[in-house]
């Protein structure tokens, strides 16, 4: 079960927020409590979390012990950190076009989508090896959750550009040792729909 963190000031303003260690807003804290309520009776064998504050604050609201895995952090957007898409379009038009066209291209000083997928794959493999046949919760970010979805679907990395993931949404994947993975649910945020305006 994959959980995206709650709202931050960066998500409200739709700014690139990868390695920037933003914290949850009051709405984000309420979102985290809402998803905690939804998951209260779900028995997880283990919980893993990104090291970034917004993910850890979301995980803290669940009231469960969790392990931190650095490979579950968000993509490093380099010099685009804290900029809006429009600002990047204005200041780095060629670099943005290249990034949107090719997942192997990194933002200036940052990390490519393919590099993110590689480290998220390593995290997935470690979790599956440590907990065979178990129900695991992972608290992370947009790109790592999209990457796990792409891996489950055996799709091109370019599919990441075509997936939308809301704040504090839940996605569910079944990984099988003897067959293909199955995407059971994606971008389910009904538990917190009342806490945020459309588009945030």
C-alpha cells in the first residue's frame, strides 16, 4: 500500500519540491490524521517511509513504528527546486522540453526520472525480500509511487508523465513471486477529499 504525504506549502503553490525538506501545513496534518483513521484497522506487517519531513510527519500521524529508507525520497529537481512549472518554463525552456521528452534527462544539477526509478526498484526489492507474503505500507512521494506503479504495469518510464497522484492518496499493488504484479488501486483519496480545494 503506497501513501503519498499530505499537503505542504510547496504543494499549495505547485512548486517543485524534491530534496527541499518542506513540512506539512495544518491541512496536511489533518489529511494525515484522516488517512490514519482510514488505515487504523488495517494490519500492516511493516511500514517504510521516505526520510523527508513531509513523509515522516505523515507516517507519524499513523501512530505506527516505521523504518526509513533513503531510496524512497522524492526526485532531486536540482536548480528547479522551489520553482513553479511556469517559472521553469520561462527560465529553462530547452532543459524542460528535454526533461519532458526523455526520462533519462535530469534537471540541471538534479536527478533523472530513470535514476529515481532505479533506486526505487532497489528499495522495492529490499522490502519484498525482507517481507515475503506480507502487507507493507510505504509512505513516500509522487515520483517514487508513480515509479512503483510503472514497474507493476511493466510500462514505459514515460508513463510517469501521464499519471496524476493527489496528496495523501493511497495506491495498492500486489507483487507476486510467481507471476506479474497487479495494480489493485490508484490515487484513492476519498478519506481526505473534504480537506482541500480542487486542484490543491
